């Protein structure tokens, strides 16, 4: 639960910090931060970033 809450806070912060281009499909290896991964997941709906569908994208980055 704490991870999800932290992720939401980070994602909210990231929305103002990043200009995500939803037309570009990035993989987790191409993400520079957990915040960027959350923004791609939430803003662009790139659900493949969250393979186990637990709300946390790119588990290799967002631990």
C-alpha cells in the first residue's frame, strides 16, 4: 500500500516535471525514472508497463 501511495505522489509530481509524448511507446528500459513510468502508465494508458496489473509500472525501476 505504501508503494502505491508513494507512486501516486511521485506521479503527481512528475506530471508537472515531464512533457510525455503519448505517441511514443517506451519500454521500461527506456524510462529514466519511476515517475516517468507512472506518468506513461496513468496519462497515456500504456498498460504493458504494468504486466502484473498491480498499479506499479516497471517494477525493475519502481521498487
